[in-house]
C-alpha cells in the first residue's frame, strides 16, 4: 500500500506575538513545529505501516527551506520518504493556491492508495487545504476522522467522522482523502534508529521546485491567491468586572441596579 501524508511546519502558537504597530506576526525567535493535526495524520499512516509492513509512506509539505527540519522529524518517526515543495514562485499562496501545488506534487509522485492530512493548520485554522486537494485530484474525502480501519481486503476504509452531537460512519473506497483530528490516535515519538536515518546525507528528503511539479504558475503564489489576510491583531483585554457588594440580597440588588443605571442599561 502507498500512503501520502500532507504535513505543514507551523509556528508554535503558544509563542506567537503580534506587532501592535504593523499588525504582523513577530516570527523572530519563535520555534516552528509539525502541525498537530498533521502529526495525527502521520501517526495513522505509520500505524497502517506497522500492521502492513510493505506499506510505503511519503510525506509532502510546502514551505521555506527550513521546513526540511520538520520533514526530518517525520522521517525519524517512520516515514519512508519526504518531499518539500520550496520555491519563491509558490510563496504567499493561500489555501486554494497551496492545494494546487500539493495536488501537482501528488500527481508527480504517482499511484497511491490513501492520502492523509490534518484537519487544519494552527496558523490558519481554515480546514480547507485537505478537501481542496481531494477535489483537484477527483478523490472521495472524509473530514474530521476520529476512527478508521481498512476493510474489504484493504480496498476500502470504514471511518467514524466526528460531529458536534456524535459521529457518522462512512465506508469509502480507495483511493481517498482523510483528514485527521487529535482523537484519531496518539502520535509516537521519534526513534533513535529513525533519527539516525533522517540525519544521513543520503536521507530520502527531496526538494522540488515549481518546475519540478509542473504546476501552472498562474495558479500558485501570492498573485494567484484569491484571498489574503488584511490584518492581524491582538484583542484588547476586557475591562475588569464590577463586584456588587451588599450585606443583604435586597441591598445587593439595589447596588446592582444603581450600577446598571450608571451604564444606562436600565
């Protein structure tokens, strides 16, 4: 079985700060991590590989050259090969343009049985890229996957899809796209053997340009992106609340009404 995992390197949101004057993210000194939902997607692919040793797992990402560090982590966990799409031509891509590039890379990789992706990236929270890739590849898709298992001699998957008030069971024939949530599994740690493999000069971590994936340059990059972030800002803290005092309930009610009148609420 051949599995593709879509992964992204993101800033650790616990460390994110915003410049109050420019409204842009302060990235200096902010650590980057493997997107959490993508970590669950990778783990599910590796769990299938554990059960079916002939499974081949390829991780595809798009980003600047330093994203290779994240791919090394994926390989250290057990991925067989990693591909980084890195080119100024794809810089500034929104979700639509990003999915065009990744879909082109998937086509270049060739035949596959299953694609995993995280539900969403913590630096955007759009949950759009996985479904868009599926649409552009003509694949059936299931989002918000909390459980899955291969069925019908590994020709289909039975999936539990999380809903607000329960879950939905869906059977999907392969090949297909599944997007993972954190309830799907618990990601493993890197192994010593995997770290050694990922750090070798000949480790199968490749960098592809826009030309390598043969993507239409009119469909990627900032100029091709139909959406953009106008402004980012940190909300101002709310004013402190007012503690209504009083020795008796009646006195507290009277004091409360007095405060509400001051604010012209009653």
